C-alpha cells in the first residue's frame, strides 16, 4: 500500500477548476431555494393536517427534518466554493457543517429504506406484519438511524477537517483529509468501506428489493375494480421513488468506492468526479416534496387550495376521501375484505382501516 502525502494533482486541479467553483454553488443554491420552502410546507402539512398517525408519516417527518437540516448548512458550502474553496469559518464550524452534511445525506438514504420496508410489509404482508407497523417501532427506527450515523461518522467529528494547501494559499474544509485522522491505512479502509457498505450498499439493496416486490404485488393484484387507476398510479409512484433513489444516491456512492480503492491502494484520485456527483445526492432534497405531493391526496388538496385551483378531479366514488396512492392500511382493509367475513372481523372497530392515513 502506498500512503499519499498531501493533495494529489487531481485534487489540486479540482480546487483550481473555475467550472467546479461555479457548478457546485449553483446546484447547492437551487437545492436551498427549492428544498427549504418545499420541505417546510411538507412538514407543516404532515404535522398539522395529518399528524403522526402511521409509521410512514413518522418516517416522512424525519425525512423532511433531515432535508431541512441539510439545506440549512448548504449556504456555508456555497460561500466556501464561491470563495475559491477557501474556508474562513474556523475548525469547529467546518466539523459541524461536514458532519451535518453527510449525516443528513445518509439519513435520507436510511429513512427512504425504512419507508420502502414499511410499504413492502403493508402491501405484500399486510396481516402478518400489522403488529410491527406501529408508531413506536417507527420512532425507534428513526432513533436507531441517527445513533448509527453518529457512531459511523464519529471519526469526522473528533478530527480537524480543515487543511492548509500551501500551493494554492487556501484552507480547505473536508476536501483534503489528514492521513493522521486514523492510525493506519487499514483503519482508513475499514472506515470508508463501512460507510459505503453499511450506510449505502445494504440500504440500496433492501430498497430495490422492497420496491420491486411491492410493484410486482400491485401489478399482480390489479383487476377491473374501480380502484384500478389508483393502483396504477401507486405503481408509477413506487417506480418514481425508486428511480430517484438510484439516480441521486447511487452515482455518488459508487464513485466514492472507486475513489477510495484507487486512493488507498493505487495512489490515484477521482475526487473531482466524486465532488460533482455529490450534487446529485443533494438534489434528492428537491424531489421529496414532489413525492409527498403525488403520494398524498391531502397534499394535492392543500396545494390546489392555496393556488386557487379548487378540488381535485375525483378518481373514486367518494370525492371527500383523502386517498393515499400507496396506503398499506387501505390495501390491508381490502385484503381482509377479500379474505372473507371471518378474517374481516379482526379489523372491526378500527376506523383507521377505513381512512387512508398513510401519505406514501
């Protein structure tokens, strides 16, 4: 193994590249402008008009808070790159911004994975998984997600992430890491591969598997009933969410894998490519409010009301129902009705099965 000393030529070229110095602030500014109002509106609807009545809503509240936290630290990144990649805010704030940036990015991945698992259980195994799809388990999953992230990113929190690049006369923030942050190359490999496998690869595989099984189930159960159009839209929504997950997070993390292997074992760097793909992961913040809109009739009604468009065209006999396009409770109720009177009695007296409260 060869241990590089100081920034390599590719990193120096990236820090000198004016196109990157323009592209990153532009993308981050777009994320801030779209994400903050969109997620504030989403959080307001989730908290005030829907409430934490189902695991999906709890996960989406966590996702909205996560998106807002990431957007709140992006202005520091914008100024940093506009200033020629020169960090002027000190060591402590560099650590705070970096940990918040990556913690919230990976929290989005893990939260979307939790949502995909909850949807999979609600659609594919609605009866056997009913006791696990409760609010307390969703809250525990959110708390466990944050505990896992803070533990995985602890080496970043305890280290000075600023680096003075003498060749350029600037001080970078997390663009050049000190090799003394960890005691050996083996520890570096363990740290980076743990982040890749634990925080991306496993959630990625689980998300793909869950949404694939969910879409397959919905397609197989589609028939000529009045809710066929709603099922079709649910399939399209699941496909869009999966596509957004793959598009936003996969390129960045796979480039990270290539970069870490090349840097640790071959002394080569692809950090400039990684830096550009990092923008894609932030764009997910802009997509989440649109996902909520298409997933929730409540969101559609609220937004159309504020824009003065009035009611939505009804796609069912009941125009007043706040239908979710992807509601485990709705599918559970239909499954019990189809199973027969004896099974349906188990849901008697549970009004939550009649109202589609899940918005995802």
